[in-house]
C-alpha cells in the first residue's frame, strides 16, 4: 500500500501476541508497525498504528533519559567491531477502523508528530551533553545494525515517549527566513540563551523569548534595566504584527504581567551581596572594604555598627542617609503562572547592579525563565556569577550584551542570537541560521 510520506518498504511480517503484524520502513528510516485487530471470522475490525523514529546517540544517554518524565526506548548493539546506542521516539499510538482514508490520516499525522519530536530530541540531547542523529543521516552499516535485526523490531513496545517530550519541550517560533520558512526551536534551548547586538534588537529578541516561554506556560521573571519590556501586558497594535499574526496564526496579544515596584514591593537584600560588590558599586576604597564584614549584614545600620575604623563608619552613615529605603530583607518569588516584571530603569547604575545581584541570588529553587534586559558588557564578576548560578537552581535564562565576546561567561549557550543590522543570526547546535526576527505579539515600549 502506498502510504503517505513514502515510499514504504515492507521489512517484516509476523504473528505477535495472536495478532498479524506488518512492519514497514520509509526513506527517512521511520518504522511503521501495523497490528491487525481481527474478529472471530478473521475479518479485520481495526488497526493499531505504531510509528517510531530511530536516532543514533553519541555520548552518555543517561542524563538525557533522566530529564524525561517517562521511560524511553534505548537500544545498545554491541559487537566485536563497535558499540552503538539507539534511541527510538514514538508517535502517539492510534487505533483506527480498517479503512484506507483513516489509515492514511493516521500515518500522515504520525509522520508530522515524529518530525516535530525529532527537533525536540536533538535540542534536549544537546542541552544534556549528547548528540542525537536521525538514522537516515548515519552510514547505512550503522543503521542496519538496528533495523537489520528482525528480533529487535519486536522489542519495541509502546513507550509513551511522545507525550512527555512534547510536554517538556514545545516548539517556539523565533522568526522566518528570507523565503518565509519558519525558524523554530524547542523551548529547552531557552536554558542558557545569549543575545548580542544593538539594544533595540536585544530587547525585541528578549521579548520574543519571553512570549514564547509564556505561550508554553513557562512563568517568567523579567528584570528590565531600561523599561523597554513593560508593555507586554498589552497586545502589539502595529500593522506588521497583525500581518505576521495572520500569516503564522499568531495574533497579537498581551500577557498576564504582575509589576513589582522597587523600594515598595521589594528591595536590595544586603545579605545576598558581598562586601566587595557593595564597595565597588559605590566607588569606596579598598581600605573601607577591609573594614566591613565579608558578608554584609541585614541593614545599613548593622553595617555601621559592625564597621571598623572611622572612614568606614562615616561612609556607611552617609550611604544610610541617602539609600536606607532601598535596602531591606524583601525579595521576590517566581510566579506560578504568567510574568513578573521588575522595572529598574529609574535607578542609578550602582543601585541597579546591586538590585540585580540581590534579585538573582534571592531566587530559590524553581523552574521559571529569567530574562535580564541589561547590557552585561563590563559587568562585575559577581553579577555574571549570579546569572550563571541560576541554572543550578532549576531556572533557564537569557542575558544580553553589545558584543558576543561580552557573553563569554555563558559557557556553551544553548541558543545564541546576534543582531546584525536588520538581519538576525541564530546559532543552534553549532550551526548558524540567518533569519528575520518575528514581531512581538505584545506591545513594545520605547
């Protein structure tokens, strides 16, 4: 039978658990298993359609497998010549009535699902330090060690891998290539994102990432040093956003956004910053730094009392009079849904830096996406460390700078974006793709 996405070659016919089974494979190395449901008179009542897409896995698959909420089908073939590890991703199993139209629809939908899941698998594997290559892209002798063994074909029960992969990493649209082809990646690539280029494009890319996270029900913490992302609660009324939305079925919209006011809803937690960062922020001398405790106390009054030497005491008293309202114990917690927006645009450079360090360090274990709209060129090491430490507490993040070299502290970013003029270059799995960044769905502030 000439199924969709063919041609398909019949590679096995057998009886399995009392049911007739036929297995096919197409040029993309997708495996199609049809399990026939027969009545007592041997007439066919329906079909169970099982479809799998194999990948060759290079590296240790354990971290990749542990990231999933259910079991995966992982097959290792060991011979004298080589050892190969294969991962089989499964489309949602479908039981359909015995008709050509229904069967063709099931196969077509299964191929579409496997194509999307294939992108997700590649993204997840790269994030966890492994490489997953579609079987059609590896030498035939390697692929044949899996599909050429008929016994292995019947050791592939329904794994339920499709659902958890889809739940864990949904696809997001970054923009389009010059011919209109969409540029999509899975949300797992938000894990460590680095954005470089002019400030306007940085902000647009960051807003696109926040929108994509919110569209996939990932909460966001947005720390904005310039006030350019504060319009995300309203839809984008610009004509280009409307046109893009009509073409790509992404109509402009606003998002749920809770706004936090610095000095009222939260303040700088002194215990979350070091004496070194405090002294550098306010341009104090090394002598004063040595007179302060290594770990800052809860309040500036405590710092006055614990300081050693007249210069340090006088300096802390001056700062206490000028900035006492900006320091306290209040911090923020990531939202369960929607976005949490922090506008620091009205703060001085030194206060803003301490506020960001405090905010990032005060975030306890969670699973939100943290977007930092701050040019990190020349940023203090303590601020950079606060950014990279987010991953260890379960957060994904995106940060910005004018030049990619200023973001070298982000080790092996899962997604890199650089704006060059009107064009944007994304680095995905080490490959560069030129595209046009999509308009934001929500309002862009000046």
